[in-house]
């Protein structure tokens, strides 16, 4: 499927989400049913791994606590990927990795709260956002959402999926938080899924990721393609980057994903160098209609999309960036107790 065709499909899904439609499918129902069966079979191995994600809430970068001002507040929302299912230690979860990396860049402590739920679909975001915003004295500065894989495997209509995500981004942005969404990962790299279903799973994942990007950007958030999470690097090194259950990422896999997301989190908070915010033509960065930018990002892991000009000849435009990754610094030995308000 060409980039323009992917853009048209993503635009249709996003429009259906915005205007209440629900009949646009990712791929044929029978094909998705087969993908579902294959992926659910793969997920039966999860019990051989770690069924519960380690709790990693707390204060990171507390060596910077001598600095003036309160800590930055980072909230993680989403599914098992956001929760960090599949690793042994709290410091190996994406929330801990991002909190430590953000603290090092900002030179400020970061208070991290994780409200993600393993197994969650996008319709759980309404509950998660309510939890994240419940304490008005501790509103998040930035929220990272990782969601979508379970929507594909459970055949949630993509318009419904994007509608829930868009509503969550809108509520968080209205509350004053920056929002970064890690879009649907590439399910086509799960080892137990065989061809041609692997191709169908990849196509469904990328279509949803592109539609998620449009919905997020239109509500003032930013996205990072998480094809990288289960994408080419994972496909090339499945034993190293997948965890014991062969489905969730390993500690190294989560570090790879955190490296992809961290620059966008920092940029959203105004912490990235100004020269890095200008599009670099040599890296094929630039301004595109939002649907086209979304389609390109879905097939290029680690690509960021953020709103740009309000409108253009073909509707809203976005800035597509391929940020240089930076190694996530080692986490603190353990998160400090969450400070009182």
C-alpha cells in the first residue's frame, strides 16, 4: 500500500472517530479473526513470563532535589507496554527509564505515577485519565500513553479506538499536561504469528497507528511511532529484545523504546536544544499534511509527529521529525518514596 493510500485510510478512520462513524474496518473481518486467533495463541505464553508489572511509582533523579522548584510530574497511561509487563525490576520499566532520563535532561527530580493497566484497550483510557487527574494539587506536567495492540487483537473498531484516545488526549491537554502517545506497535513481529497473517497483523497495526497519530495531533498532542517496539530491531533480535514470554519486550527492548520516546517528551516540555527543533532536510524531516505525516510515521519507527501550521491546501499540517536518539541514563537504584503534596 502506498503512502498516499495509507494516508487516505488513516484520514477516513480519524474522521469516523471524530464524527461518530464506526463501520470502517482495518482489514477484512475474517482475516482479523485469524490474526486474533494467532496472537491470542501467542499470548498464552505470557504466563511463563511475569504476569504483573513491577510498581515503579516514585521520585527519580532525587540527586537534583537541592534545585529550587517542585519536581516535574510524569504520568504513564495505557496497556501492558506502558506498565512494563515482562521485566523483573521496577527500574527496567519504561516509566522508570523515562523518568530517569527526563530528570537527567531537566536536571530536576521527576515524580512518576503509572496508571496503566496490562490488557487495557483504549476504552479504559477514560478511567485512567480520571485517576491521573484526580488529585488537583499534583497535576501531571507530561503524560505518556502507550496503547493500541489490544485494540487490534480484540477487534475493537478503529474509529472507536481513536475516539477514546482523542478524548483522553483532549482531557489531559485541557488540564494543562503535555501529551506524548506511543502509537500501536507492530504486531507482525510476534514470532508465533506466521505468514500471511503476519503481513495482515502488520498492516492492521500500522493503519491504527496512523489514525492514532491524526487523532492525537488534532487534539494538541505529539506521537512517536512504536513500530520500533516490536519492529525491525525486534525482528532482527527477537531473543534479545523480547522477554521470556516472547510477546512483551525485555529490559533491553523497553530501553530501546524509551530511547525513542524520551526526546519527544523532552521537546514537549521545552527541554530539547532549539536547533534540534528545526526540521533537518538531510533526515527527510519537514512539514506535511497531517494524514500523510501519520502514514509515513507509522511505517518508520521512532518518527515523531506534532502539529504545525493550523491548516494548508489539504487540511491540517504537521511536522515530521526523526529525532536522534540519546541513551537513557541508568536509573536510580530505586525510586524514592513519593513526596507528600
